[in-house]
């Protein structure tokens, strides 16, 4: 008897379940998206290693629950690739509906992989979001091309990143102004510089920064690696690294794990330079007592790498509408303003100041970015990210040369 | 009903593991259609062996695993031989027991900050005594030989082996043997090693195997203290498994099989070492020498034990200071300012994960205890032990490299629609909890003197009477220790919780590891405290309850 009731109930529920998850989402009909989103729970898979970012996500989730009835659950990852793996596993098992991930914080290599494997919600939806009109895609090319891969609306921009260095000015040490100067600098200051071992994101980014600086024709980096050309193009980079490694921290035989470990080395006075992909990183660290208030940021005057970070919806997400509503809220002037506030996170906005209403623009102008944060005008020229294939090859070659240092 | 217990135990272990192993083996030989692998080949292995420094990684894991086990076991044996039955032993027992409750990662972080060139010990003496204005560029942490990593493992494995040995001690009648041995003129330590140890070792052997398996495949401690170029095999494995380049999965699966071979090899080497050790013991005991002059060794063993405990506890104390610290610069021995900010922010976020951790641990522990006791009782009544085959079954979850087998298991769950619910998560925790509970309980249970049962039967007690009124109360100590170990194992699970729970069931450990990737010692301090609080409470209960139960039974005080 009981069993029959269960089966009947399931049978009654099943078509409804299929109907809600299988119907195509029409982003242009935003009203119906908001209606469908009400009551949904969005599982937002995002790196959870920084408490200020976690706090910001919690705030944003509370706001969309209040306003749109969408509950946001932050699934804290220690590595975004784990979320990609989960979608791969789901696809391999044929679970094309009701997936466990609704939104992923993503960019670069992970995005390229998901796009190529057909793991993202299609067709492109990001440029149909109501708040897209504020996004500065015209002046910020990294919003439409993510690591040379066309975005095509498959992910929605969330913030901007720029490679910046920091130092403790209280130590009174003169800083280098280019990668090659840095190599010379390590000879004068042995044991006082290191970088996270690739394939750590920041470690690999450091290699790309160095490669971009030393390569003769930067345009080759915007195209996939041409077989047989890799050695010639990267020869100056590895020659410089060969020269630098013996003068590095621990003689270049050990590397920190990630940028946080590197920052801790700066705080512990084991090294003199740290770096990150966020201009507000140093100000945040000072606010959290992780670095002394004498730390300041600097960039190389020739230019440093820049990119954007995004949110994307997996093709099998269970709460697609909720994810769209949340993604749209994340690019609202209000959410972007709060995100750029160094007291909260300090992550630079993706919005176009000229497209904003007067009040919002003023609020952005009035933000105090923090003592150690360079204003956008002093962040220097931006180098484009090389094509993802360069990073892959660089990581392999780096591991071959330096991965077995002992 | 009782007869089904061993079958249930086997099902709990074999189903998830066999499906997980299968889903690891197939991609290791190139078969993973979702990633375009549709032909069976040895290419993943060829690719694996082309990886630079792969054999160095293997050697590192093997060496660390065996060295860690040898030193940990040696310390525990020496300490028991030198001090068991003394007041110092009791004191040390209270010092060491809480260490078991500390998660590996937290202990490793604490140790790292103690011994680093810019760490606490160096700050105490710099620059006044050392003259170091900046921290010396010394390779202490992450040393290429893996010594600091071994140290981090030893300080955690010693308490584990200590408590397991302690649980087996009442069966060994150490006091009687000690009197006989000293009556025959043997030194204290020699007497113990010649008479008591041969009875103890078979009882703790499985726990020693678990230590070997763990130390050869550990990831979190290796990430904090282990070498980086190259890293131990398990660390590289997890890296490939999580690489955005999905084609790496094939190599990772092949690596998982290599890891399995490595761990099995370590166990085989250990078995050879056991034989050699036992032969050596025989030669020594037959030589007639009494080994009376063991004073120095006794104090050394006590000192080493105390050092291990103090390093970890001090490390944690310093992490506790970090959790209240403002900016804490080199070479200050204490922070310049203190703040409650870290705690307030963390406590705000922690109550949900705390409940999940607690419920998950209790559920897995209770189920495991019931299954294990039922299996053991069934074994006692029928006289049929599972034999060595069922023992190997128990080893599987402890030997299988977690990431590979869990990834396969997740595929299996998805394919059969089991999903990511609480029950699925409990069942996966059970895979790891059950063996530990079994390993820690089986030997004391089996070593129980069955003549008590005969006496009970003679007095007209049924088998159920004997079980409830005599056996279970007499073994309450080991049962509670096993329960506490099971609970602690559940609390410490990271990968199973993240993978199978899909991050929807955040526990203290998953939150701690996610935050640890941010490297902030303050937050790590808060979470390390919270993370060890739960298992610590479990062990406290395991220690206090029997003491209270048997307050008026002198012979029951272990």
C-alpha cells in the first residue's frame, strides 16, 4: 500500500520535474526568469580561501533572497578545478538534468576547458542580462575575450584583475622595474625573492608576465603555440630563470605553494617582494593585520598582465533561473560598488562609469581605495593574457626543468 | 540477525570500494568515454613514467612511510617498556591522549610555525642570541629528504599507536610478566620487550599497517611540511586529478594504481622487517644477557615522547595566540596587538558546519560500532573468524589512495542516482570509520578471556546475558576508545566529504582546508581549535565514562 502511494506520488511529480528543468531558459523574457527563480536554491561554487570574499558572497546571497526569493548557498572550494571535475563526472554519468552546481566562479583555463567540453549553459546568456548595459565591455577587452578565448556570453563578468607587486617600504630596499631588472636584483639580494611553483595560478601568471616581457614579438603569444617554435620563443625566459634560481629563496630548491604562502613569507621577513592578481590585495592584508601598514603596491612601468574573472552556469544546473538572477545582481552598480570597497573586498569593478546613473558614479568616485592600493590611473599598461596553450606548455616545461631540483 | 552482521560489514566496505576501484582502473588503462578515451592501452602508464622525477616521488613516499612507522612504533614500544605501570606513564598518558584528537593538518601547521626559520623558536632567540636580523635562509620545512614531513607524521602517529597499545594492554597481564622477568634478573625494558611485547604486537599489528598505508599516501601533511620538487607521489596525484586539463585524469588514474602498488610494497617490506625483528628478538632473549643497564635509554624514551607531545601542544598554543593576534612581525616573540576580530568573524560562520560535523560523525560512529560489535559477537559465538581474506577487506579503504577511489565512487553514485544526500555521505564516511573501529576493537575483543563466558554459562546465564552483563561492560573501555577513534576519523575526513557531499555538507574540516588554502594563520588557529574540540570531547568521554562506571571496581581500572 505504502509503496504504491510512493510510486504514484513520484509518477505525479516526475513530469513536473522534467518540465521545469528541461524547458529552455529565455533570458530576454526577464520577468519569467525572475518568476521561475523565486524559491530556487543556487549552489554557487566559488573558491573559499578568503574570509572577506566569503563574507561578500554571503551578503550578496542575503540580498537576492530578500529581493527575489532566491537562496544562495556558497559551496567553498579550495580549487575551482574540483567543480569542473564534478560537472565532468556528472556528464560522464549521464546526469544532464538537476546537476549539483548552479554557478561557478571561473576564468581562464577552467573556462576554456568547460567551453570546449560543452559543459556550459548555451546559448550565451551573459550579454542579455538586464544589467549588462552597465558593463564596460568596450574599454575592457578582457571581458569579451578570456585568455584569448572568446567569451560569447557563456560567462558573466564579475571583477577585474591586474598583476601587482608589493613590498614593505619600511625596509628601504629599491625595487626592480621589469622582470630582467628583477633577475639582477636577486643577485644583489640573494635569498630574498621567490614565486609560487607552477601550476599554481599566481606562479604560472608570474611566468607568463616574465615571458610576455622578454619575448621579442608579443603577438605570437596571442595565438596557440606553434609546434617547434616553443623552444625558440621561450629561450630568453628560461635563460633568465636559470640565472635567477640559484639566488632565490632556499636557492630555488623549494617554492611556496600559492600567493598566500608568499604573502606570509613577506610578513615573516623571509622575502622582500610578494605579488597578486588583485590591486587591493595589499590594502586588504593590512586591514586584516596580515601585513604591516608600511606595505605598498607597485607595477612594472612597461606593463603587467591583466584579466577578468567571471561566473558561469553549467549546462545541467538545477536552478538556472536563480543562477541568472544572482549573476545579474552581481553586476548591478550596488553590488559592484560594495565589492570595490576595500573594507569589504576591494575587487575592481567591471562597470563603465559613464554608463552609470549620476549617484552611482559619484559613489564610486568617493570610494577610498586604501593606502596600499594603486588607483586605476597608476596601474600602468596592461599586457593581454597569452593563449591558454602557452600556459600549459610553460607549466610542463617548468616542471621538466625545475620540478626536480633536488 | 546477528549472522547477517559480517555480511553487512562486507557490503559496507566492498560495494563502494569495488565500484571506486573499477572506475579508477578503467581510466588508468585509457578507458573513459566521457573524456574521449575509448581504447584500452598502457599509454596512461607510459605518460606517468615519463613524468620528471616520478621515481624520486615514489622513493620519497616509500621512505617517509617506513621511516615514520619505524620511529613511531619504536618510540611507543620503548616508552611502554620503560615506563608502563609508573606514575610518569599515567601522566604522559594524559598528555599524549588529547593529541589523537588533533587533526593532522592542524598539528602540522602548529609544528611548521614552531620550527620554521622565521618560526616561534627562532623568534624567541633572535636577534639577541643568534644575531639574525632577517630569518636565516635555512631549509628546515619542506626539506628535500622529507624529514620535517616525517616529523609531522610521527607526532600524530605516536599518540595513535600509544592509545591502541594501551587498549590492548589489559589483556597482556604486563604486571605479572614484569614481576617474573625482574625476578629472573632482567632489566625493566628487556623484560617487557621479551615477555609482554610479543603478546601485544599481534594485537596492534593492523593499526601499524594502517599507519604505513596512511604515511605512504598522506596529502594534507605533505602539502604543509613535505618537499615540493618533487613532491611525494600522493600530492602529485591529487594535483593531476584536480588539473583543469581533463586529459590528466588518465595519468592520475595510472598514478593511483602506482600509489596502490607503492603502499602494498611498503607493507611487504614491513612484513620482512617484522620477521627480521622477531629473529633479532629471539637471538637477544636466548643470549641470556639481562640488559640491566637501560637507565639512559629509559630517560631517552621518556624525553622523546615528551618532546613529541610538547612540540605539538606548544605549536597549537602558538596557533591559539595567532587567532587573537594583530600584526605579528618577525622577530617579535609575541604579537604587538591583540584583537577578537578573527574569532568573531569565524564564529559567525561556523555554527552550521559544526552541527553537520557532529551529526555526521555520530551517525557514522554509531552504525560502525553496532556493525563491528555484532560481527565480533557473531564470530565469538560461531567460532568462525572471517580469516585473513576479510582482514584484507578491512585494509582496502586504508590502503586505497583516497582521491582516485573516491572519484570513481562519485561516478558510481551519480550513475545510480544516489546523489549527494546525507545518507550517501554517512555511507562513505562509514567506509573509513568502520575499519578503524574494527581495527581498534577486534583484538581486545578477541583477546577477552572466554572462561568468563564459561563461568557465566555454568551459572545459568544465556549467551545474551553473558554479552550484555559481562562481556560488554568488561570491554566498555576498548569500545568507547573505538567509538572515539571512529568519531575522530569521521571529523577528519576531507576528500570524501567534499567529493561525495558535493560541498553541500560543509564540515569543520572542509571549511578549515578551504580556509587553509588562504594561508592565514589566524583563521587556521580558530579552525584548528574548533576542529579538535569535537574529537577531544569524544576521547574525554571515552576516558571518563569507564572510570565513572567502575569507580567501585578496583580490578576494572586499566
